[in-house]
C-alpha cells in the first residue's frame, strides 16, 4: 500500500501530484465531472453521457514476462474503466510500447534482460490474446524503439469508457453495506507486484522475482464487464473498484477509507490450498473487482451476477469505526443476516489499523535536486546535394522503425468490434494508411464523436525532457484540432516514466511536471488522469546502470457533435492546394532524420505558444466553416511522412515546393523543411478559392498541390 507504485511516494515528496491536481482544479473545466479521485477521469459527452479516460503502465512485469505482463496491463486498465464512477463500459483501448532495437545481437543485450525482439513478439501476442476476447476496439497500436528501453521496456495501455453522466462521480460506501468480491479466484500469482514495480530492475529480477507477474484470463473479465452496467442501472452498486497492485489490501483500503471496513479472508475462493492470510490479502491475482452493495440490493445483485456466470462472494462489511480490520476465521458464516455493523475480530487477526495511520503514516523520501549536465551536441549541418542523396534520405526516414508500417502488429487487434469505430488505426484506400486519431460513435443512433490521439517520442527526452513534456501536450492536442475538435474541449491523460530517482532525475522530473502544469493551465486543457512510474532503470550484474530516456506519453481526448463532419487525412482531389499552417521551426533536434544519421541534436522544434494559441483558435473556426478538405498534424518524420501517408491513403500524389517552406525558416534549410518535425503545424488540403480565407486568418504558406499521378515530387 505504501509502495511508490501505489502511494506515489516519489511524486508526493516532490509535490508533483498536488501540483498536477492544483493545475486541473485551477482550470475548473466545465466538462470535467471526476478527476484524480477515482480509477479514471470522467468528462461530459452529449445527451446525458460521459466519457472516462485512463492510462496504466505495466513496465516491470512486461520486461520479465512480456506475454503475461502485457495481458494484465490490458486487463488492469480495462478494470479501471469498469471501476470508474459506478461502472463505465469500455469503448476503446490502446497498446503503447517503448522497446530496445529488435535487431540487436545477443551480445548487446544486458545479462538478465530479455531480448527486445522477444518482448516485441510476446507483447503483440499478449495484446491480441487479451483485447480480442474482451471485445473492445483497438484505438492505437504504437511501437517506439530506443536503446534506453533495452534493459526495461515501457508498456502502456489506455482505456476509454462510456457511462451515464449521473453515474460518473465516484461512489461512496455507507456503513452497513456489504463488500462483495467478484471474478477470478485468488492465488499466489502477483505477490509483491507493487513493490517490484516500484524498484529498479536488476540482472536477477527475471529469476528471483518472476512470481510478481500475474496470470491473465480475459474471459473471466469479459463476464463481469457485461454484468457491471446491469448492476449499475439496477442501482445495486454504491461503489466499485478493481483489484490491481497490492490486491485486496489496496482496493479494500481505498474503498473503506471514509467509513471503515471489516474483511474475513476465509470467505475468499482460492486457486491454491494452504495460502497464508497475508498472501490472500496482498495477492494480485487478476480479473477481480470489489463491489459495495447495499444490503437491500444483495439478492438482486447476486441474481444478476449468477445470470452472467460471474463468481461472487460476500467477504466483509463496511463499518463506521474508521478502521481497516481483517481477520481469517473459517468457523463463522458469511450469511449477511448474521453480520453486525461491527463484526468481531475472531480467529486470526491479520490487520487492525486506524485508517488515519494508513493515509498519513507513510514516510516519504527526502530527495535532493541537482541540475543535470547536457550531453547532447549540436547536429551536423551536412547538406543533401544530389537527387540520389535526397531519395536515400527519404527512404531512410520512411523506413525508420518508429514510423514505418506497423500494421503487421496492429491488424492482429480487432479495431471494429462493437460496430462503433468511425476512424480506426488504419484507413484510406485499402485501409493501409495509419490514422493520426481514433474516433468512435458510442451512443447508438447518434453521430456524436469521441476522439483521441497519442503523443510519445523518446528521442525528444534525450535532447530536453522539459521541452519534450511541452511538445507531447502540443502534439496530442494538435492531432485532434486538425480533425476539427474544439481546442477548448480537450482533456489529457499523462503517463510519466523516468529512471530510478537520483538528484539529477528528480530535478528533471520536477521541471517536466511543472512545465505540463503551466501549459495545461494556459491552454485550458486539464489532466484528468494518469500514472507515474519512477523505476525505469536496469542494474546490470556488474553494477552498471542503464536508464530509460525520461518519458512522457500524453493521450488527448475530445468530442465532436458529428463524427461524419470531422476532417479526414487522405488527399481528396487533384489540383487542390496544399498549405502548411501554424508556427514553423527549423530545428531538427530529436528528429527521425537525425536518428538515421546517428545523431540527436540539441534543440527541439519548440513553437511559440502565443502563435500556437491564435493559430488553433482560427483553425477551429475555419474548420467549422468547412474550409479544409483534408488535414494532418505534423509529428515524427516531419512533412515527408505526412505527404507520404496522405498520398497512400488516397492513391493521389503531390508536388511540394521546398523553397516555399525553407525561405520562411531561419536559417533557410530545405532538409529542415522536409524532415523537420514542426509540432503545432498542420498540413491542410484546400480548394484554391479558400486560400484568401486561410491566409487572412492564420499563419499559412502554400507549399504545393495534389496531383492525380500517384507519386511524390
């Protein structure tokens, strides 16, 4: 319960959790319904519905046993959706992976670490084997490769849910309510998962602590996924939460914190005979949830659970003594009629603590801060002189592992199940073009669009982690804005992953979070949920330390009144103008292009925020007036990637005049024009008659035209 994974000790000692919460509360966004108090955040959608959002990492288990670690990553974040408010219905999920080079030789892999290719292959298999049986559409399959993830990977999953808005606020147990455990049996799998996940990984973790990886069983979870909305609508649930890290000790501890709770561990169904009470209490066996059910609704709740074949057992009662009381007594009955408001502490007493001790008694570490030295050098300014050099540079960028065709993995995950996907991972002609956003129409018979995008770029963390944090917010928001989503109706989910804390890392982390807070407030885009992990370090058998790059993945979520009217990505018609809108940048730091040259650079494409705000505001107005035919926000790979994908999605080609872009850059640099990752810029296709409206409203330059011949020139 007091592990860094559960109690956020690193973040709390640095004041970061409070800072992020304060920023969101200061924004006071009118759409926000629930934030930083539940398993997921919730915002208003349309017609009395709300959307929920959560991102969860499973880094340690996925590095030790990737198949099981990835399965339970998905299972856990789905349960966060089911455990939000009084139970949301999952409508979309993601898998986001940071891995080492899958083509490394074995000699380059640290002793005790799995080969990156093993983690890659097994993670794909784990995602397919869990998400497909769950029947939840895949939003984003994202795989990024960086040498820092060779020792310990980054394994992130998201879940978006739909819930009646009146059921979105977190439920509160009342004294006398019953605690009911549903789902799978409890076993020894996952013991100490929270503590292992809070520590650095070593060369011995895979053998000494392998038991901390849980075993996933999606069909068990699918059954109560169906039952929970029925229980909710029949008003059987006062509150609900999932059993994840620290198992029942965390779930019961959180749910009973405002009242008190009494649990008898002997009433819990076990996978293995002879388990010690402490093992039952902290087991992280998957596919389990804890329900708070009013006594008068018990029979109806049990009937519903039986109908959906969900195993369920009364395991305790909520009290009013503000104590966490846990016993193991097989001699007493769990007949609810015999349970008093304050049951006796009979049999073996496992826990008897005042909740104030659990909440306030955790000692926090004291961390020093130290400004780190920058190790990045200025990028070379070697020019591409011949057509052959330019052609090879384009091929190198487009074939880079981080942005190449990843559909061999992504198409193994069902993205159209439930029949609500308007824009999936791939689209356009032959459904081979990777989309920048995901759009769902989850309310039956209505065109309302729920939209999401993801930004995750580990190369930027090498150059400047603080600016990287700002850019991930900008990139994720810009992708939604390009499609026509209102900039003022976007909320964010953060997932921080940093090396094991030392003074330099603490300094970087603190400034990353403060940068996020400042930009979130300025843009009016609140963080409504997220997760921190401060254990991204692998310690080799020789004591060497391999740190992951400071990492921040940001998911942006927005809404649109009509998904059919959103701006899509593929080119539409030969002869149309292509324009680049927004603040331009000549910096190539952290770019895919520089990585193909074996460099990082020392300056990121950091746009002016004032210009960005004005551009987005004008862009949204023009989008409402249907001035754009197609659009795509720039990201990794720069302009060349976007024109390639938009061409691939349409079967049309385009002609680009690099001089029109480079002449607006300082210095003039055609390589920067084609390969620069100008975050905040949007490539748009327009009809020529709309150019005066575009150029008169926001920063924009003509850069070329769509052509019927399927080639790029």
